[in-house]
């Protein structure tokens, strides 16, 4: 099938490589400019470099809705546009220029996890499964008809990094299968229910700040959602930013003021946490590994030389 491809980062590279290896004729590639934004500087394999290696014309765009793109798509003779990790809205004025429109390969289970960083948000929310969805594009972001969807169980101790590596191979498999079904006319389009849709924003540094009055279970999920190489969950200790690299729930409840560095326990250091921490109803968050100033990881039991300090806020 003759295709135009829009993609970015490692997800885009995996999908583009799979299409090439499957024998499809990719005649034009459009990718985003490189970025130093934290979530765009990891998993950052270059779609532009892959296109150059394959002698495919490549444009760099933040948005792909301009007249030059329209002209090139119209003249390409492509039957379908395929996107993977394309991060901006694509106008119907572009994808209606080809016979079969456009499909997008999304790293989340639609309609619940539209938008950005679906794996991180899913871990934060304690979801028991994640996955990949291939859907047609329409004029609403991530709400077009679903073609294929594959689910992957998410274990209680798995990190966002674990789930990235488990879901990434699905990008190759589902991209090729969806294009095959569209080419041979067997694709089944399943409309999404907008009432079930949730659109998540990009994660920023503020989203990784630990609030010690939150449920301890939530705090532990936040740490797993922000696993290396993602920007780590963090707090403040004695005026310094302290990254939390691994944590668990204590085996018993601890009471007092949320954020209190309480005691050494369970191989780490217990921090009082939870909305009812003063009643003793919540278990503590046990810090196991921390880091300061992007330095080397430290065992929390070695970092905290005394008990009784407080974590939180900016102090």
C-alpha cells in the first residue's frame, strides 16, 4: 500500500520500520522537530534519521496542516495516512486528500486514555491493564473509530518503564495488521463512546510532586509511574529537591503529621502519609532509593542520617 507516515520518537520509529519491512511504499514522512522537553528527550529514536536511511522524503513540522503538506499529500498518490506518536491535531483538510483517510496508533486504551502520557497516567491511577489502540482520525483528538486494540495486564509492582517495553512491540504488530485490513477491505470500525472518553494533559514537573497528605497507595503508584528514565517523583528535604526512585507501603500503620521522617523499617525509611495520618489509620510510605541533584541513587536508609525531619512543599 502507498502510504504517508506521520510520527515521532521511538513509537514512530517502530511503526515506520514495521511498515517498511512489511513491504509498504512509504512515499512521505512528516515528523516533529527535536525537543528538550523531558518527556520528549527519552524514547527519542529519530524518525527523521530512519527516513533518511531509507531515502524517503521527510518534512519537519509542529503542525502538518499547511499548504505545502497538502500539496505533497495530494500529489503523493497515497491511499492512507498512518501516524504514530504524532502529537498535534491533523486537519481533515489533509487526511481527506487520500482515499482511506488516516489512522493513528495510540499508546493507551481508548476511549479512557486519550491525550498524552497514557502509560504514566494509567500507573498513577492503578489500572490493571494498559494497551495500544489503532483508530481512524476524525476532527476530535483521539476519538475516531477504533480498528484494533490490544490489552496488556499491568502488575501491581510494574513501573511505567516496564509497561513501555511490554507495549512497544504492539506498535509494529498492530500498525501492519491495521493497514492490511484497510487494504483488503476487512477492517471493522468500532465507534468510540464520547461519554466514556477522558483526555489527559501532558505531564510536567509539578505533576510529579509528592503530596504527603495523599493516600499512601497513590504515592507509591506515583513513584512507579515516574520510574527512570522518566522525570522522578520528588519532594523537598531541608530545602533541597529529593527525588524518590523507589518506595513501598509499610507493613503496619504509622500515625502523626504527614511528611514526617519517622523511622527505619522494612529495609528503608518510613514517611508518615495519608489524609488521616494523624489518626494512625494509614500505612506509611517506605522510601528505599532516593537521589539529589540528579546524582547517583542512594539508599534511603543511608541518605537519612536522622529521623524527625519533615518532607514536602518547597522546604
